[in-house]
C-alpha cells in the first residue's frame, strides 16, 4: 500500500509544471480525481446582464485584465499553416507612436469580453394538437423558416411529432438546425467530445484553460446552460490553482473576474494582486465587488476601501490582512527611501 | 450553360407558375428541392427560384428535415402560383396552410392497417 502511495504521489508530482506550488497532504492517499467542482449558472435572480453592461463595470474589467500588448499580439500557431509573413518597417518616432495607437484600437476587438447573461429557460410551447394525424409517419418533421434577414435566436423552427403535435423546437434542436442551415465557421453540429466530463477533466489537469474557453465561446451561445457549466468549472479551477496569468491579457479575464465577484470568490485574486503590488487593480477589484453587490464603503480613499473589504467581506481575512500590511510597510519604506534620495539631491 | 439550382429569377409575366418538388440527390438517395417554376417546363429545366428543401430520409434522430422560405412562398402564392399536392401536404404539416385532407386520409389508412395487423396476430396466438 505504501509502495502504491509512493508511486502515485510521484506520478502526480511529475504531471505538474515546475512553476506551480502544489500542496499534497503526504499522509492521505493521493486522489487523482480533480473535477470535484459544481457548475454555477447565472440564475437570473438577479439578472447579471444589466450589471455587466454598465460602462463603469466594463472599464473596471478592462483595468483588471492588465493589457500586455506583447501577449495580445503574440504569434499564434494554427496547425502547420503560417498566417502571414512578418513585415519589418523603418519608422520615425512619430510613425511608431501612430502604429502604437492603431494597435491599441485593435486591442479593443481582440479583448471583447464574452457577454455574461442569465441562463436560458427551456422552451415548451405547443402550437397545435392534431391526434387525427397519428400514424401518418414514423418520424417527426422539423420545419425551418429560412427567410432572409431573420436572427438565429428569432428564427421559426417547428417540430411536427408522430402523434400530430406541432410545437416549437427545444433549444438543442434549435442550435443544431441553425448550425445546419446557417453555419458559423468552425462550430460543430454535435457538441465536441472535449466538453464531456472526463475529457474536460484531462484538459483542466493540463492547464489548457484558454483552449477550453476559446472553443466554448465559439461553440455555444452565452445563455446556453452547457456553456455556463463549462466556463464556471474552468473559472473555479483557475481560481483554486491561482493560474491567473494564463488568462491575463486575454478576452476571458473580464468575464472570469465578473464570475468571481458575482459568486464572492475574489479573495485568491485579491491576494495575488496585492502580493504582486498592483494596487490600482486591487482598488478596481474591490470597487467591482461594490458595484455588483451594492456595498457602500464608508471611506472614499481607495486604500481604506480595500481595508474595509478585507475586514467586512473577505473570507481569507488573515492572509489578506497580512499581505496588505506587508504591502503598506514596503510602500512606506519605499516612500522614505525616495524622500531621502530627493533630499540628498537637494530637491526638497 | 450551367444554371444554379437556386434559380434564375427569370420568368414570363403571364405564365402559370407552380411550387413543386424537384428530385435531386442520387440513386436510392432522394433529396427534394422545393421550387417555384413555370408549370409547363420539365422537371430539370431551370427554375425561377428555390424556396426550400425536403429530405425524405430520416436522420440519426429520426427527423425529416424541411426548410421553407415562407416569405418567398407567401409572395408567390400571392402572385398566383399553384402548389402540387405533396407541397400542400408539407405546408399543412408545418402550420402555414391548413392540414391537407390527404394527410388525414393517409394517417387513417395507416392506422387501419396497423389495427388489422394486431387483430390478425391475436387469433393466431389464441389458436396456439
């Protein structure tokens, strides 16, 4: 038994990347099952849509994303094909500045945050019952209205069952039929196998968060319960393993942070931000929390708002207090050193 | 000159028009285009416009897929186009037109056949 424990521990340790700090309890037998997360849907009580769309919330999410142009525009591999040969130009300083401004505009399209909406409710509308048609055919008929200029969500898709009932098609049928007649590029008609539990587990174990989230965005609509399930499990996994840097500077960080703030899970992220001394982001995160849960902070100064959040609303109180105190001490010492330097140079 | 199966859009103003099936697909695998054509033309001559499709072979989920461009079908019906009986049946089943009597008749006949088969089995079972 102890031999088994030794080998399984070695196996688990060796499957992880070296820069991840892993805590394994050496006394219990190693559990190789990672997917113990429950999916969390946006119920609609309250509706997250109006909160998400607010301009203040969007700017806060953009601040938290920590846009790094090098990461946003990094070279991506698409199988074996190379998209474009890189072009090198000679530029003056002004031309370089203009190029930067243009790149920043492109960043907005790259970093469009996938929308956060309430989960859709099942469809069950019966238009007509004709029991006299029982026996007409052994298969159902699916009628699609392919008129031009109709949105996928509004398209009329009806099913005439074998017992003669004419009803509106349910959501899975709707998605399938819309993809059949009006295909979206790279979207599959049947749900890809990678979203099934065992395969999803394997991908999360390997840390392929961006791959999962990109494909989920492409395959599903944001109000699809399966999309919200996959995305919530991925976010919880990222949060628990502190792999925030994988999602930073991607479009997914915005909805990730919104999810954490909505479900009151921002403590790990806040700790990570304070420890890496990005105080602007800490302020933004605490402000986002107040927007979503309508919490009013007594003080108007941002550092004190962070203190208030840690005292009143945080679950990881001790760790956060420690980290924030360490930051304040370090900032104080830095301030003193700068003062000293200024005095030495005769500036103050 | 190869004409697209979606139609030429050309027609004579006073000709009789009809909405009917055109059998495409291949051997042992029919697939019908629902088209608006001039009635006197042969089945495979160029049509005015394609307004839908019908796949008579059920798919993996036991569904027969029918697509109907209801906006254009309504336009041509308003412009005096006629429909063949199968097209009328399909439009009836979809709810666009009232259900065709032939659908009721076919359903009734199938039910009679099924009941007769059940009745035949029972006496055989009793004898044994």
